[in-house]
C-alpha cells in the first residue's frame, strides 16, 4: 500500500484517474471485510449520492484492533502523555486497547445503546476518549464528538440536531494551568435536551460534580459490571460512522456525515503514505480528537495501520514552551504532525526552549489546518527537522475526511507554503467565478474536486439539501471546497485561504455569521459585522464591528460583556480579538454589509478602499476608519 518512489506515485496517480474503481479496490483489499463489495463506486454530484464499496460488510474496529492482535498484540497502540509532566504517561497495547473497547462497548449496550443510535462525546484528551469512539464503532452506534471548548448552548444545539440518546463525558479536563468543568457544562446543556437518557461520567480531575439520579452513571462503576467479550457488529460499508459539526458561512453549524468503509480505506491509505509510517515508529499528532484531524489521524488512520499513536492531553506551552519538544524527546517521536499556529507560537519563544533537547528521533514533520507561512516553514524545517525531515503540508477539510493535497514523505517533493500535489485518487480543478475550468499552470481560482474519493462526506446530518447547496451547487458537477488556490508553473497547488465567510482561527473554522448571531444576542447590541484579519500567531483573528448605542458609557466593560456573551453562546474559541464600536456599518443600497471594506479596515489597509460608490452612506466608512485608528493608538499606549 505504501508508495516508495516518484515514479510509482505517477503510475498510481494515473491509474487512480484512468481506473478509479480498480485502484481503490486494490487498496481496499488490504483491509479486513466480513463480506466484499458488489460495486466499488456509484455516484453523482447532482443530488449528491455517493456510495463506496456497496454491499460490503465490515467493522472498522476489527481493522483498528482485532486484526493486529496476533502479531502486534503487545505493541503500543496508544501512548498517553498527561497535561502534568510530573504524572506518569500511560501506554495501552493493542491487546489492552481491544479489551477496554470491548468492555466499554458492553457498557453502552447495557445502557440500551443500539446500532444506529447517536452518542455525544464531550471529553478531555485521555485514552478513554479513543476508547469511547471505538466502542461506539464496535456496536454500530454513531459518535458525535464535541470539542471541549464549546459552550453548553453549542452542545445542546448539536445534541438536539442529532437526537443523541447518551452523553459520554468526564468530571473535568486539564488544559495547561486551566481546568474545564466538563460535567457542569453538560448539565447546563442537558436542560434543553429531551432525547438524552444517560450520561456516563469518567473520573479525571476529581472536580466535584452533581450526579442526577436515574440519568448519570460513573464510567468506573459501569465497566466493573460487564465482561470483555464483545463481538463486532456487522456493518454496511455505507452505514454512518460519525457526525462531526463544522462551521460554514451560515449561522448554524453543519453535521458532516462520514460512513464506515470509504472513510476507513481513505484515512488508512493516506496515513500510511503521507507520513511514510514504518512499523516500530512513534507518531504524534498534536490535534484534539474534538476535530477531524484527531478523528482521522490520531484514532482511525493510525490504528487501522497498526501504528503507535501518541495522545497529548495538554497544550504546547505548559508548563513552558519546551513541553512539545520534551515530549518528542521522552517518547522518541519519529513523526510529528502539528499546526502552523503552534509552530508560530513556539517560534516566538526563540531557540532557548530547544536547548539540550534531543530531537534526533524526528524523521517526518507535518503541518495542517491553515496555510503555513514561509517563516514558520523554515523555522520548523531548520530547528525541528534539522534540515533533513520532509515537511508534509497537508491540505484537507472536515468534509474530505482525510488528506487530499500533500507531499508524500520521501516520495514527492516539498516546497515551502505549498501543499504541492494531489494524492492518488484526488482530482482537483481550479475554476473562475463562473465555474470555467482554468487549464494549465500558473493560474489561480477556486478549488474544486471533480471526482469522488472514498473519504468524502456523504451528507449533512438531517438535511441533505444543505449538503447539496453548500458543496455541490456553486459549480455544476463539482465539489466546492470554499478555498482559493493557485497552481504554479510546476503544477504545485498552494492554498490561499477561504473565499467564503469563514475565518480560520488557529486552524479552527469559525463562521462569521455564527459570531455575529452570538454578539447580537447581547441586549445592547443593535447590529454587528465580523471579519477576519491577519494575526501573528493565530493566522487569522476575529474582528467585530458592533453597533452598541450605549457603549460610550464604558467601552471596556461593554467589550467584556460581549466577550462573555460569545463565550456563552458558542464557546471561548469564538471570542473576537478586537471589538470596535461604530454607529453604522457600510451597506449597499439593498442593505447588504460590504465586508470587503470592513476587511480592509480591519487589516489596517485603508489607502485603497476600492469602489465605494454603491454604498448607501459613504460617510460611515470614514467614521469607522477614524475610530479604528484611535483604538490602535490607545492599544499601543496601553502596551
Ligand atoms: C480548512 C478546513 C483538515 C483538518 C484541519 C482543519 C484550511 C486546512 C490546510 C493547509 C492551507 C489549510 C482550508 C480548509 N486548511 N489545511 N495545509 N493549507 N489551508 O479542518 O476545520 O475542516 O478546515 O482549513 O481553508 O478549507 P477544517
């Protein structure tokens, strides 16, 4: 399954285009099926209707666990590194992980979770989180993991959208020097969630919690009541594996749906190839399992390939900026997969945190989440890779399930800031605004994919029309990514960022409409507009222009109020970095906010505003520019 030379890549790529079904069938053969498929692929992008490996039966956990037991039962599957460096790390062999998954799967069964039921998971980055995902998959339940940074209201919306029957959580989570009271947040969320019958609570931080009689049960108690024998449920390749909510340009997050067979094949294949994983290696992805990167490249991809995957509970800067490098040294990490925002943040501490640390185990470096800037790329290459570890800059999305455009370590070339070439099976095209294909090299436009790949989303939960509208209606017969992209003279792809109203903050997608809705919930707010602006560490920051007639009474306090509101409604991850109080917003005569102008103002580039003649009231722009400059001066003084 692993490609070993450029020539082989080219041959595989060509085959994957000419005979996609043969190509993917060949890859799928390497996995364990209870019954093989009748048809590799049937599809159309108009409904859309996409089916991979139709008729096949399998259980993904047999691929991630059972099939490794005989040869690799004692091999570490998960190495867990706690938030507190003084606590011991934990290693779970494939045998132990299998046992724990089966046990917890029986707990789910005992609590009446059945095939097809939806399970909400809101947990810290502990091994039990991986166990919970796999236990769902073992019995055919559909997991919906919610990142620990989301608020009670966000959780409630997601639980209700999927009508989850059960919630798996913990008393709390450690994140650096902070503690997050997970169970308390869940209690608040569940006030408005009639479908939830059970809450399983793992003891972790020992934060006091209140347990509701008849609803809440302890993880530790439950696992004592069941045995470790749990046969894997036979699933259809196109049965749901999970739902993962992601933000888009409208106010409401979408539940991206991935199905079992295609997702397994795609994440396993891309993991093995992109990172060139070798049998005894330790692989460390710093993402949180609350995001797609964690699903695909901490849990399913590595485990289906029998890899050793390292899970880190904490943050790269706790207790200090050497933590990530300490972990690499301690566990002799061979492959490190992280985000540009983490690199930039660690870069800002200089080279001192690297002093005396042995990084010689590093063989491959990866980047994901946003375009990596040149400075960060070179810093990563020079100081972490010591100039001889290829950097795979992996472009993909929650919706694509796995990596799409990326170098393949030791096989295809790398180039700073470029995701470079499509992986086998991926057919990117660039189009102009009218959907006309841009042929040849040295062009830039909107990035689309013109042929299905096994890891792609199948629908958005409960609303297929929305899936069609968001991804398959902008351009006929194409999957639209929402990203701008250029193809250079060598044919390498470079992602330039979102072209819709989505901001990428520290590699996390945040919809501007969602943040605006949250801000507008504050009783004093009349209207708001949110845009992204370049941020040194986060990549993009959130800039909010807010009409709040009484703000002048105490702007600082009002700002804090608004931040609180956003934290309540969405979660701390969506807090604006800057709030500017204004008396009006630039609008067209038809009432549409001209974000282009606000983006320019937020960037501080007010020299050339472009065409403002269609504005209802051009004077409003001058006022905003003036206010912005005053705020800048105040901030400088404050520093
Ligand atoms: C958006 C997807 C894929 C896992 C993490 C984010 C941006 C992602 C790259 C990259 C440039 C990137 C895109 C994409 N993005 N990786 N290597 N180079 N941009 O998943 O939350 O679904 O966000 O992240 O804009 O559309 P996500």
